[in-house]
C-alpha cells in the first residue's frame, strides 16, 4: 500500500486523529493556560526578582497542556500534577548529587527513576520526567538550589497552576475540574 492510500484509509478509520474539540473548549484551554503560566511568571518576578530563584521551568508548559487542555485525563488530576512534579524533583536532585560526575548517567537515572516512582505512587504526570531532567541538566543556579528546587519551583509553581485550573476550569458548565483529588 502506498502512503497516499494509507492516509485515505486512515481518514475513514477509527484509528486516525482524535476528533477536534469545540471552539469553546479551545478558548477555555487558552484562557487557563495563559492565566496559569502568567500567574506563575508574575509570582516568580514579584517574589524572586533580583535573586537566583525562579518559579518557572519548562515542564510547566507541558503541565499546562494537561490541566487546561486535557482536564479529564487521569494524568491531569491534582494528585498527579503535584505528586509528579514534587517526587520527580526529589529524584532529579538526588540523581544529580550522586551521579554528577557522570552526567549521562544522572540524566538517564533521573528520568527512569522518576517514572518508576510516579508509577509506584500513582502520581504519573509526564511533565514530571522533564522536572527530574531539569534538576540534572539545569544551570549551576539550579544545581546550587539543591533540594530547595523541590519547593521552588517544583511545588509552588504547580500549586499556583492548580489554583488557576480549579478556578478557570469550573467557570463553564461544560468543564469540571478536578475529576478526583486522590
């Protein structure tokens, strides 16, 4: 089968792309993501400007996709959001402290262990893998934080995003968040 025939077949198949969400859903996802990331950024600038601390890390962008754009996903629920980031940050910092002389090993161990810990604790949140990796590949400023990285940004940032998610995701009648707390 050639590629053109394959894609024609897939368009009529249930195995193709997921259905498009409504414009209303897109707008509420946009509003939530904008306000959530803006709140973390504002708090970071307000409380930590002039210091080496930051509330913003790249993995929060992926969390925003889940908690504002896929609110019914088990991976987007508060237990997963908070537990995934916090536990993964602990793992990442620990791996950096133990394996820093072998960065490739620290990187691989941080992500692999973070996934295992999230599975064991039922807190699987894919951006947590990035949070653990950032603890290892981050700048010297990140490394100097040590376990403070677990609190700032890996706990406070997701808590701010969660607050925004609870507020924004419950405005329209068509959205309810969270689906469950535990």
